[in-house]
């Protein structure tokens, strides 16, 4: 049982390291290599609105006194 837990932990660590390495590669693309969005990476405003939140999901701001405005 103990050996299985150790194997599970090492697999989880490997997956975590793998994900961080992918994220690091993408950040290097953006910051170090000067990546710029291409025509396929840019969406028009209509597509972004379709992906946006519903108006009912918007939370209200609170005033300093705890009251919602």
C-alpha cells in the first residue's frame, strides 16, 4: 500500500512539473521570443460577446458600509 501511494505521488509530481513546463514555454514565447497574436488568434467582438458572462451572473459592488449598491 505504501509503495502505491509513493507511486501516485511521483506521478502527480510528474504531471504537475509537466504542466508548469508547458506554461513556462508559453510565457517564454510571449516575453522572450516576442510572440505576437496572428490572424487566427484574434477574435472579433461578436465572438467575444457570445462567450461573455450573462448579465444575471454579474455581482453587485458593495459600498464601504457593507451595503450593496
